C-alpha cells in the first residue's frame, strides 16, 4: 500500500470532528503535492509517499538505555515513544501537558493532514517573567517499524520569559519511518527563545517539519537546524512578526552524503516596523546528496526600518551532489535594509595545500576546511552541548578523528 | 640532507626551472636570491609539493628518500617546512585549532603519542614569547585580517611549533618593517641548530644582515648561475643582478 492508502484505511477506523472530516476529504481529493507545485519544485515526494507505512501502532517499551544513548545529557526531558508522551520534567513556572488541539488555518497539504489526524504532541506553557536556565530536551522516539507518526506541538511563552530547547527525533531501528511534525511557538512580548533541532536520524528516516512562530513586540527567537542524518528532510520554518522590534534568527547546517536530501524552506513575514531577521544556512554535499534552499522574506508596507539579512552558502564536494538555492524577497516598504547572498563552491585549493604542507592529510584538511565553512553558523548556537555535538557529528560524517573544539 | 639534481619543472607548458642543482646539509643556512620571475618561489613550491607544478626532469632527495614521490603532507611529516610568501587566510579556524590539528597529525604520522591540549597550549605560549606575539592571538582565525607582518610572524610561529629539519623561508622579509624583521630573524636564529637547515629565499640583502647565510646562490632564468659565501649578497646589494646575468649570458 502507499501512504495515501494507509491514511485512508486508518481514517476509516477512527472518529473525527466534521471540520476535520472536511480537511480529510479535501486532502484525499487533491493528494500530495508534486514537483509541478512551486513549493515542491526541487523536492520530489514520489518515493516517500509510495512506501507502505503503519499508522497508530505502538512498538516495544522504550528502555532507559535508549533514552540515555540518544540524549545530549540534559536533565529536563520530554520523552515520546511512538507518539505517546511518556515523561515530562517539573520546572517552576512551566506547565507541560499532552497533546491539545489548536487551530491553524493553512493551505499546506502536510499541515492540513496534521490538522486532520494528529493526536500526539506536547503543550508547553511558560509563565510570564519566567527565566529558565536549564535546557529542555525533547526526544521523540520511533519504536515501530515502517511507522508514520504525526506530532502537533504548541509552545506558549508568556511575556518577558526566556527559554531554550533541544529537539531530536530518533528512529530506534533501521527500518523506514516518516514523521510529519508540526510545532507552533507563540512568543510573548520581550521574550527570548532558542530552539535547536538536531536532525540526525537513521538512514531510512523521513521528516517533514513545519514550525510556525508568532512573535510579539520586543521578542527574539533563534532557531538552529542541524541536518546530518535521515534520507529525506523537509523543513518549513515560518516566522510572523506581529510587533515592532522583533528579532528572528535562523542558523542552518546541513552535511549530507549518499542519497540524502534536505530541503530548507524559510519564510519571514515582516509585518511591523523596526524588526530584524538574520538567516544563515550552510550546506555541505557529498556523494549523491541533494540540497534545496528556499528563503522567502516578505516586508509588508507598514514594516519600515526593517533590517533583513539572508545568506545561503553551499559546498559541493562531489561530482554528483546538487543544490538548488532560491532567495525570494518581496518588499513593499520603502525604508528597509535587505540583503541576501548565495554561494556555491568547492574547497579552496590554496588553503588545502597550505594545510597539507603543515602535515595535515588531505582528508583531514578537507574536513578542517569544511568545518571552517560551517563554523560561522555553528558558533551562533548558544548551548555548548549542541555545539560540541555538531562538531562531533561533522567529524564523523567526514570520516575523520578530529576535535574542533579548541 | 637535501640534494637537488638537474631539477626541471614548470606549470603546464611553461618551464620555469631549468636544471637546478643544490645541496643543503644539516646545520647550514642557504640564501637563494634573484630577480623577479627567476623561479625562486617555484623552487620552494616544488620542494614542498604543490601539485600544480609539474616536475619534468631531475630529482630531489631528502635524507635518502625521493621527495618527489611524496605527498605534501608526507613531506611535512619528514620534516620539510615552507614558510609561505602569501600565507592563506582560513576563516573559521583559530590559530590554536590549526596548530593543534597540524601537530596532532604530524605526531600521528610519525608514530608519536599526542600531546595533551594543556601542554600544547603551554608550548604555544612559550613560542609566542620568542616571537613577541601578543595574547589573544591564538583564538584569532588563521591569518584572517592579519597584517602582512602578522602573517609572516605566524609562519615562523608554526615553524617553531613544528620544529622541522628543513625550513624554506619564501620571501619572509617582504611586508615586514624593520622591527618585525628583526623579531622574525631573531626567531629563526634561535631555532637554528646543527641538526636542521634553512633555505632563505629573498630579493634583498637586508634579511641576510640578520640571518647570516653560509652560502648564497643566485637564481636567474630557472638556473643557479652563481654561488658564493655571504659576501656575494653584499655584492649583489651594491651592484644589482645585471653584472651576474650578463656574465651568465656570455657563458
């Protein structure tokens, strides 16, 4: 069976509200997007949706070892096993709870599917004026073979609060798994949020991750996306600035090989004046891997004095790797500063020779230069554990035993 | 230590070195001088193993081994060091990280145990003193935004850290003011021993006031046309290259 048939038979066996039924009917009518669809022009879903998935099944019980093996070691953890929320931390000023449905109107197929059928996820409410020093780690484990899971998460951050998250989606087997992930963050006034996504799943894992962020005035939100694993990754990262003096920052590092594909779609909607956005995506492509970057920046008419910066730099380290990069700027205000840049290149031969002349082997020299290339984005991550992990995973991916942390 | 015999090399179809012969022994300092375009930097690059240069004839023997058969990193492992005329900027890698990687890889290749980071940092600080390098330097990105003098000092700093057998200083004096020149030369002199050798490539005699050569060679049109003692450098400084090139052309 294909995913759409899996979804049909699953939805026939459950009861959903009439609104959701409508969403489902329209979804089954139009089906999944194809490369004719502008938003999916460079990323084909064909293979992904032709596979057979099991939906709504629970696998074996998660062991403590599974958790510690994949954790970055933070004390405060939210843990999911095959969709079920199995543990939440206790922190003063924060309420953690299970899935609770929330509205989200969208034209996006995967979000509609998520709205119609997702019944797992978390809800986090951070009280106003709560400053959380500890990092909150969110782990989603997949235990069932060939599973399709949908999470729908909401984080509501009260005014003047500060908080940091690290998220990991982890398939515990080598079988295929597909997660359609959706997280909404509501940033209150004068909040500061950092959310780190470590996308280092097993070889046959697929992910579609949509994150919608709504920012009120004086808020800062930083999203860091690190892609090392998984066969298929699509990130839709959308910021909506609904107050003045907002700051939206994005850092992305993708290091891909074999037949991996990673597609980063970002969108910043500048609706109010005196806001900034800063976007830095670095991609390194080996083997037959493929990257896609689509960065859209919208500056609405009333959004004067906007400072928007976007860069997408790519290294193609093999003959057969590709990158499609597309900056998209729509500016309707007249007093703004917007800049964007995109580069695609190879490693600098002179630098390689320089390093080799210092006794550094060619594989190591390439790795050091690749790290140097990606480090600008990695350095922007404020959590040391995440930074160190990124360095470690980069070295592993490039097959070298080097420590970049000095 | 180093024996260059009838070396011919060039880039694509353009032959730059025409039968270079040079022998350098441990404990010696050789200066190679010559006008622009005579092949000085090509010689340095060929010894270090830059692969855009093609060796079409002759041999380079380094301590009994055929150097031309080795990759640039293997040459470094054997103890060959090139101080670059134009050191490369590497944004994103700190000086300390670069040197640590270099030393770790060198030691790995030669079967030595890695040095603990703490000891390595101490070693770096000691060598920094030798070259009057200020604090804060180790965390700067490799050569990024360095002045000409800082870049050259960084080259000699690496030389001090790697402790090579044969150092080739390619125009290390260019871009240095007199104070920096003195510091760099002083560093080179302090690193000199009876077990290592130095080849100083330079345009001007000025550097040779500080690093006293045992031998001076004049390179012209890809050939060593005259060799002599340190007094040859003075003579060149006074009379220029013309008289030697004329002499060579007559032959």
